[in-house]
């Protein structure tokens, strides 16, 4: 008999299987767009053709490169104050990504932890958390966000706090339901009989089974965070006006849509693609992580 | 002296009806005791009470569960969990939900040895290989790296049996371990449980509703009706001629191949009435 090898690290056969398994357009298309976005955001100071804040009335409302009257250096045109749309989008991507990652992760951590505890421990922790979720969900989310921002003031941190405070219920609800189903399984009873503590059972038996759902929700939440940030920018409750955001650009572009539609349309496309990519990535990752589906 | 001794155990739904009525039963070291009864008679609940996994909605009103002479119900939860973990194991009913779908088989067998009983990883890994060999799983090394969904129900039940015997428990509670399986697989699994039990000398509390299974594996049995033990006897005595009319009716209700039509008969109404009267009598003194 050969030497026993039972480590959870993948064996050669597993690796070959993973490579052979098609990654599929669901993973690589969103992956491609998000990679481009991350590169653009990180290297914005070097690749942005113009200063995103530089105003110049001589270059106002320049059309994108394929139209008549376009100027070199203003690839996607400029807005009514003469600021370069592409440069502003690249800088805007920074805000969008920071909000997506930080707010998404924090929401996920808080919501999933509470959901896991409620779903697995049941009893009074579940009572408290479930009532809290019910009360929370009775608030209209956008109104709640605006109210919250009005109280704690604008700025990047405020936006992230607002998103976390409002959206943790999304995770808590789903994870709680999932943890409850898993908790009723016989393998949990077996672990208890073997003498595993409740807490350790939750981490070793329940969490791995809830993880694919959490990952899917996390990417979805990142998309939602981007949208919420855009909504708040749109109503001028986001970052101060001198740091460009997609929502802010959409809001400004709305005014001059008949003269310079590009100011509105390009950030909108970026926003759309980013949110779509994140949600598709989530679905793809869930399929990829689930040992039964793959 | 018996290894497990349940004394006058009464369990009820919190603020509701009684589930177990003064149940007493003993399992000696190395003994196989059957626990039979209709659906809802409370046979699984006895197993769960012993394992400390009673549903939250139930409460133990009184009684003792003596494991190796110590009353489990008197111990503090941590010590109780330790005792049960070290001495008792479970063979669950449904092999499809009894293995964690997202973890490899090997880790699921060895984890409790390493994390809870403090074995070294290499000892536990070697032990898992030996066990899988004992339950006649070919190519054990490969199976240990697989996920549960890659295996058939019969294979998974074999793994659960191996896992139950892993830490050499003194008592195993088998909760209808063959019910969820195909009839052809049932026989193999039953034979396997018996073989393992004999090899390891483990006491077995075998919960089932199938008297045919009882006759193949058990040395003694308790018959349960509505949470009350109506008969507690040796296996020869039972199949030779049970003393309680309800047991006799259960035995008579077992279908026979030679007479499939005539032998399938329900428990007579007057027998039900008698056993129900006994249950009511037991409840009369209950506050």
C-alpha cells in the first residue's frame, strides 16, 4: 500500500482536473473587465492623459475621438468645464473600487458572522438578530442612506459606513437560512457526538458549506456598493466635488445631455459593466467552489 | 455490570406531551441490543438522549443515563461531551446527509481523532487506511481523497461505519443504519456492522423497526410503544414466544415470503387498547 496522502492541498490529479475544467466565459469576461479596471485605477496618475480636475473653457464639450471636432488627448471628449472624461473616469474607478472592496468586505464580514451565529446557535441569539433584521429591512434603504450621510457627514468613510450599516442584513438573512439547513444535517450531529464544541463545529462543518454562497453574495454586494456610491454621488452626498466619481459625472452629464451626451454615457457604461461583471463573477465563482456542482 | 444503563428516563416536549415514559434499558459491554417500535415510538429519541443530541424543544424530566457507572445528566456539559466523545459513537440513518459535502472523506474520519482525541496526524491517517480496509473499501488511499458526492450510498455508509469505529468507542448507537439503503445493500451493511462489532467487541444499541434485522444482529431487545418499554428480553425468548401481546402482534405482523398476503396483518385493535391502557396507567402518576 502506498504512503497515505490525505492533505487538503490539491494533488496533481486535482490540478489537472481544474485546468481541464473549462473556466468559461462567465469567469474570464468579467475577470478581464475588472482587471482592466483595477489596472486603470491603480495607475490612473500615470495613464490619465489629462489632469482630471483641470478646467479649461477652450476645450469644453469636446466630442469623443471618432467625431468631428475632436482634439487629440481628449479620447472620450470633455465636459462643459473642459475636463477630460477619460481621466475623470479613471480616477472615478479608484473611488468605485475602494468602495466596492472595502464596503463589500466589511458588509460581508459583519452580515455573514451574524447570520452564521443566528442560523447555527438558534435560541436567543437568533431571536435578537432576526428581529434586528426585520426592523432594519422595514427602512427604505436609499432614504436610510441619505439620512445617515446627513447625520455623519459626507466623505469616503461615511459612504462605506452607510453601505455596511444598511446592507449587512442581505448577508445575515441568506447565511442564516443556509446555516440552518446545514445545521440540521446528520454530519453536524456526528460532530457533536464526537465532542466537538459548538463553536468549532460552526467553523469546521458549517462554514465550508456556506462559503460558496458567501462568495457569491460578496461579489454581488460589491456591485451593489458601486451602485449605492453612484446614487449618493448623484444626489451630491458622496465625496467632495473635487474628486471625480462616476455617479457625480452622470449627475453633471445629465444637465448637458443634449450638447455633450458622452459625459453621461461613458461613466454609465463603465458602471453597468462593472456591476454586471461583479454579479457574473459571483455566480461563476460559486459554481467553481461548490464541490458538488463542479 | 452494564456499560450503558438508562434508568427511568422521562422526556417530554417542553410544556407538552411526554415522549419517553420511564424508559429503562441496559447494554452490557460487547452486547448488541435492539430497540424496536413503530414510527414515533421514541426509539430514536432514546439514542439521541444517550448521545446528548436531543432536539432543543425536548426536555429530560427525570431519570438517569449511566455510562460506565456515572450519570451523564449530572455532569457539567463540557465533561459530558468529553465522556460521550471518548466512549460513544453514532452510525447515522441517512448516509447522504451524514458526511459533510464540502470536505474530503479522509479529513472527516481523522479530524476528530486529531482535534479532539489528540492523535498525531500520521497515526490518524494510518488508522483511516486500516479502517477503510476493514470495511472492505478497495483503493482506500484514493477514496480518502474523494468528496462524499463521488461515492455511492452504500460506500458512504461503509465510511460512516469505519468512522464510528475509528476511536474504538465502547458503545455505538446505530440509528436505523440500513433504512435509507437499497435492500441488496442493506444485507451487506448489516453483515459488515456485525463483523466490525465482533472484531472490536463494541456494545451496540441498534435502533430499528425491522424485526428481521433484529433477528440477524441482536442478542437482546427492547420493544417500545408510545415511549414506554413494553418488553425487554433476550432474542431467543422473543422469537420463541414473546410475553407481551403487543410484541406478539408485532412479530405476527412481519411479512413472510411463504405467505405474502396472509402474513401482512396489522396489530389487532384490542392489543393496541391494552398497551395504550398501560401507557395511560403510567401517565396517571405523572404530574
